[in-house]
């Protein structure tokens, strides 16, 4: 975690994270600490209508016997003077990453997870975390469910949280299943057009998405009026390291649709499939490209 912090601070990142160094997986790393989930006897299910995976099974009421990330957050807060972000899986993505053999209703299970996440997020805020982010890649797949209960479950997870709250939506890492899926989406990826108006009306403070080397029309971020927009200014799905100018170009395009004070350049997804050297290079480009645009705006 100290190494990850050093990489971020050296790159000029203003809001740093633990790099999820204490977790094996961004969803399972949280769920494996809960009760009611069987991680030994797995079941094969379809994930986000894209690929098959062996996943844990919900075999009873889900519960959190103790805080999952409090010690991690304490360490992170003590290790840096910068603002810190902590990430948690979102309720819908948790539901979509396991096999439910107890609740029998995705919405009911999602709200059970939302209650647990809310306890965790409140504790993290109390420990000095500045931003709690809920990762919801499932939001750009299940549009009817997002409308019917997904946003409501997300709002339950953030209810009463005293720090900033963010939701991250994306088209995924550069794994083969995601690459194939993206090729089927056409020349423009307009899925966010259905989701952003719902999030704009929600109590979530920030929305994170990819804008670099994607087919998401940049003007869609204007639908998030009133929210902070975390603009993914590097491409986590390639090993190519961007130049500062590459990053600056994305930021300049986003500034046409989002006020300066609401725009936060970021990495979008994490960089777990990439080597440490590539990740460090991309972080450095993110910091340098942001600094370049800041100088232009003086």
C-alpha cells in the first residue's frame, strides 16, 4: 500500500487510494468477509451477459459480522496527508457476481447488500475517508433494473454518509470477453444516455466513467449536470502509456461539457491487468496532463 501511495503522490495525484492492495478482487474481496455466502462450493453463472465464471453462492441471509475495511482505511489515512478515496462494490454488481440460492429476487438481495454497504461507508467516512466510491459496472447492462431499483439501492448504500460519494460505471478492463462485447456495440457507445439522467437526479455526488480511447460520445457527460464528473483520461484497456498531451486532449474535450470546478481527471477503472511499470507510466501521464491543462486555465 505504501508503494502504491508513493506512485500516486509522485505522479501528482491529488486524491489517492490504497490501490485495493488488501483485496484479491474488487467484488469478491469484500463479499468473502460476509456471512451467508459460500465461497467453497462455487457455481457457474453468466456475468453481465458477457462471460461464464465460477462464483460464490448465497446460501443464507447475508450479514457483516464485523467491519471489513476499517483497519485498511486507518492505515491509509495515517500514511498520507492527501485526500483519500476508498472503493466498495455496488449492490447491483454484487448481486451479478454470485449465484443467489436464498433470496430468489435480485432486488431483495441488492437491498440487503445496500444495508451492509451503508454501514461500511458510514464507518469509512468516520475514519477520515474523503470519498467513498461504489463500483457499479453492471449499471450499463441492466437498464430496466437500474431504473426500477438499481439507483434506489445505490442511494440506500450512501444514505447518511458524511463524505463525498461516487459511483463508477464502465465498459470493463481489457479482458477478451469485454473486448468482444465492445466490438458489438457499434461506432457509438450510448448506454450511459439511459443511466446519466437517473444519476443526475440522485443524491450521489460524483460519477466516474471512461472517456479516453472509447466510443462514448463526450457530450453525454452534460447529462450529469449538477454532479462532479470523474473523467477517465487514460485507457486502462491497453498497455500503451499515454503522453501528457493525450491526457490533456481528453480533459479539454470534457471541459466543453462540464464546469471546471466539477471535472476530476481520473484513471476510470483500476489497472489490475497491467504491469506495475505500465500503471506507473499511466499515472504519471495523468498527473502531467492535468497539470498542463491547469496551466492553460490560469
